[in-house]
C-alpha cells in the first residue's frame, strides 16, 4: 500500500468504500457549497489515483491525480486538491503535491499540470512555492501543439480564464 508518514500526518491511497463520505465532508468544508463539492467528490472516485491526508485518523486533505499520454511523453495532471480550512497553512497541501509528483515521476511523467481559478490566490501561491509556473492557453498550445494542448485541456476540464500551472519534472 502506498503510504507516507510526516510526523502526525499520514498520506495514503483512498479506500473508496470507507473514505468517500469523509472526503465529501472535507470537500463541503473546503468549497463551501460551490459546485466543486460535487465534482471533487465524484473525482475522488474516478481519478486514476486519489490520496488522502490524515491526522489522528481524520481525513483533512485530498488530492486527485492522473497521468496523460501526449506526443512528448507522459504528463501528470493534478485534478482537485483540497484541505479542510481548519488544517490549512500547515504544509498539508504541499505534502500532497509532493506525493502527486512522486507518483508522476514513478510513471515516467516529464511534466505536471494543474488548473485553478484566477481568484484562488492561496492555491496559486501554493503551486508557485512548489515550482509551478503560470501559463496562458496560447503558451500551452505553443509548447504542446494543437492536438496535445486540446487533449490536455480537455482532460483537465479547462474553462476559459482558468489559470494553467506547469512544472517540469525532469
């Protein structure tokens, strides 16, 4: 079983049967009733990999990830990442990203990608701290080419105006 321990923080793969109600509660607290509550919960069940962060047996954070095959090789995609507001600013999101990047590298991914909304300043700061750069849609098309950029943005469920984040992994 994939399992990491950082002091009192444990990150492990989700047990979909046992954990989904707890994941939904964390999503509700993190997204405060926005449509993201529903989509993050669905994503936890459907993602290639979902990891949960626990403190004292309580789920306090979640990250949903997948790898995507593009012409240039494998790329990683971070779908939803969310942490209970009572546990934010403690490095949990940062550790979840570390685990996601470990997974991507273990699968041979050369880049990691994520999206967020322009107004989500805390998430943008977190990704910047982890070495991600913000890119425009035009820059993604220039870097990947038409076919791969469309495939990536479709898989990431890009909405016009979203902030696209990228990190080189090799």
